[in-house]
C-alpha cells in the first residue's frame, strides 16, 4: 500500500528508515511486540521531517527547516534516535527528544570531498569518507555540556578514485574497494587495515553476509563470491596494550569489559588493568609481608634461643600449608568489614607497632636475651587493642562520621588493603622459611671471626651475615613475588574484582589469575574472549616463569658459593 509522506506531494531528496520494536501494554496484562518504522526524509525544499510508520499509516512527529544549503547525505541510527545530515562539508547531528528534533552538534569537515556517510554496527559510530580514500570515525563523546560529536581516529588508505565503502551488519568492521579491485578490511579499534587483498576489478556493488563470513561482488559481466576469514578483527596489539577511545567514553582509556547485555556492545580486551591489578596486589602484599617475615627470620636465626627456635620455625612453616581459599574466605567475610570499621586504626598500626618493637628492644636489650618475643607479643597485642578501641571515637570526633563514610567514593570495602593483608599473611611463611634457612646457614666462622675482632652482634649481622645471605634473601623475595602475582583465590575473594588502573590502596582491583578463574567458565569456545583468556594465561606463565627462574638461579649461586666455605675460611 503506497504511503504519502508529504501532504502536498513535495518530492523527496533523501529518505532513511529504522525499524524499532515496542511493547505497548494490552488488555489482561498481555504485552505483544510491535515493529514500527521510524522514517526521516528531506524534501525538495530542504526540510527535514520525521515520522512513524505503522499499520495505521504515517504519523508525522517533527519537521525543521535546514536553510539554503542542500543536504547531500542522510543517515538514521538503527534505534531511530539520532539523525546525521551532510551538506557540503558541514556535518550535522540531530537528536530525537520526545516529539521534537533537537540540534545536537555540528562539525566542519576538510574542504576536499565530496563526503559520504556510513554507520558501523550498533549505530554509535559514524564513518565519514570520500571516494578519494579519506576515512574518519566519529561518535558522540560525553562532556560537561552534554554529548559532542567528535572525530576519533582516521584510517590510512591510499588515494584513489571512486572508492566504495561497506560496513558489516553485526561487527564494527567495514571494507573498502577500489575500481582496480583492491579490497581492504578495517576494524574500528585497529589503526591500520587488518587485510588487503586483490579481488575482481570494476566491481559495481558489494555486500557482506549476515556474520561477515562471505562477500559478494557484482561486476558488469558476472558475480564473484569470496569466503572471508576474519574471526577476531577487534583483537590486536593496540587493543590489548594501548589506550583505545571506545564509544560513549569521554577519552581513550584502558578498559576490560568482556560481556554486556547490549547487542551493540563493543568488546574491550585491554590487559593493562589486569596486569596492573596483579602487580598492585603483589606489591602491596610484599610491602606488608617482607618486613615482618625478614625481621622474624633475622631474629629467629641470629638472636632467638635454640629451644624457642625449635617451636617458632615449624609453627610459621605450618602456616604456609593453610589453603589459600580459606584465607580468602576469611578476608572476604571477616577481615573486610573489620578493615572498614577500624580503617584509621589499621593505617596507623604499622607506625605504632614499629615504635612498640623498638621500645621493647631498647628496654630488654640488657636483661633479656633470646626471649624478647615473650614480652613483645603482649605489648603488640595491647597496642592493637588500644588503637582499635580509640580510633573509631577519634574518627567521629574529627570527621563527624566513620572515616570510610567520609571518604565517600574513594573507598570500597573489598580493596587492595584487604588483599595485601590476606595475601601477605599467606606469603610470610614462604619468605620467612627461605630467608631464615639462608641466614642460619651462613658459616659460623665468618660471624665468630668478626665478633672476635671486637664487633657487636648487630654489627656482625649488618656487615657479615646479611651480605652473605643477601642472594638467598633476594631469591626468597622474588619467589614470593612470583607466587603473589599468580595467586588466585585470595585476590578473587578479597577484592572487588574491578578491572581498573588505579594505584589507590583503598580501591578494588582484578588480577590476571582471578580474571581467568572468573570468566573462563562462561567464555564461548573459540571466541575472541576465549582466545584472550588463553593469552592472559600465557602472559601470567611467562611472567612467573621469568621471576622464579631468576630467583632459583640466585639461590643456586648462593649454594655453590658457600659449599666449601669452611675449607676456604
């Protein structure tokens, strides 16, 4: 049935359509999906009009005059909410708001043209190109004054004449074809063509299959069908390791977002947030565990009485057998809420405990030797209890509310601090055991000779024992760091699993290992997501392999160095 779009029969210059599904309410609480067409057209008198086409006919929605410059090109997004018009080198976007057309933005293109328009899959990105080979991507960028149409990137293409451009229907991929038969495939996140190949020359038309796996060309004499093997166009070095400007984002950024509910979703597979999260959790955990473990190892190996050492060393080593999933569960359900409640106390404890240890050491240096820990443990316990009792009242008096509420959006309950404490607790036995063995195995002739020359025990420790065991201590730290980077369950359960690049101690993170554990069960076999997860595992393996190999190499050098130390001394 013919439909009249203009009441007075004014001819049309351009027409664009979009199919929109609606679910109007019906009787008896039954809803049915209705497919209507949204149409926009430009008449001969250069007037832009929008209407809705249904079974009842055409309903005019809005109409605006476009001035004297004729419209050369008109496109409508698949959602029917944004209209792009091109008049010479003037690009204009109109947004449908209710029953009116609102001018959203304008941009002036380079004078060389004529220009053409095409929408990528989803309708959020606009490709502006010329038949001479210039190609640019534009989309709306959110800002303080609303959405602004912005040029995002250009795609390098050799200068030519009569170039054709065709987007895929389901992916943000488009093809260009020259009259000489040079076909190039471009992806929206790649800086260069993903494929350039010679096909049939003098093609008049081309069309992709529904999923972009085949291409059909029509020449003046015959048809040509090509199979297209382009399974992962959005995955490349640039998208994995560099900042990319994604649709609806205010600026280029490192983003990991593997799934979404929107069909127009653009996969974001940046590994930088995951690698940053792994290093962040490992470094903070090492900052927590290394001083405690090394201090305990030095005291146990060099100052503790042999009888007490026989109890302390096995006890700490047994701690290493505690399953990490149990540590992660305790951190998530018990530690995280307590860190939130006693945030200021926990931040102050490192300094206060250090002062307590030094104070006990000064007071007991002359009358307790080798058993200082028996007095130190009650002192530290009293410091912890006192600070936790006093800190909440101090927070309310200073800020009028608990510190975590005063920080507002700068604090999340499961954060890097919780992960550092829990993961550091799991690393302490490893660092302690390896470092204590290396310190204890330093030949006694070295330290006894230095003591015989008049040095104090602390001077002997600093100038003889620690330098002799330095390679082994470094190996212990590197092995622990490698384990911290590869830890899964503690980081998975103790953090918010937010893939962001942030060095804040009170913000969440997501590590490489935790990301694999979270997303591998839901990844579709053979998909780009599946391949990127395997690449993540490879990056994690290479990193931990290099760290552990370096640590073991240093450890073997230490063993060879002191194998016959007694004979050489």
